[in-house]
């Protein structure tokens, strides 16, 4: 029997100085944005302006995404956290 796969995406837009994003920062036009507990996630990818980021560049906690980079993304940059639970 195939395993059940659930995918979540968190979509946000950078404001130019923000390096910490919480679920409330997500784009609300789509649906409720979720940042699941990483202990329950099988795979996780972060895209900033469409570019896959190395795992050292970010930390995820339940409900919170923190960018570990010195610079914050410029205003208007799309932030997409993709999480997959198998």
C-alpha cells in the first residue's frame, strides 16, 4: 500500500529587513500558511527568489522560519518554505 504524503508550503514576501518569519507573515490570499514542526517533517526546502537555499542558511521551528544569513532579502523577494511529510 502506498504511503500517505502531505506537502505544505509557506509563502511570504520579504519586507527588506525581516529575517524571522512566523505563520502570520504568510500570504493570506492562498490559504492558512503553515510551518510544521521539523521533527515531524521528512523533507524541507527553502527557496528565496526561486533559488534553493542550503540548510545552513535557515532554521525552522514549529511556526517559525529564521534566516541565518547576515543580509535580509530585499523588499518584495518571495520566500517559499516547502515541507513534505511521509
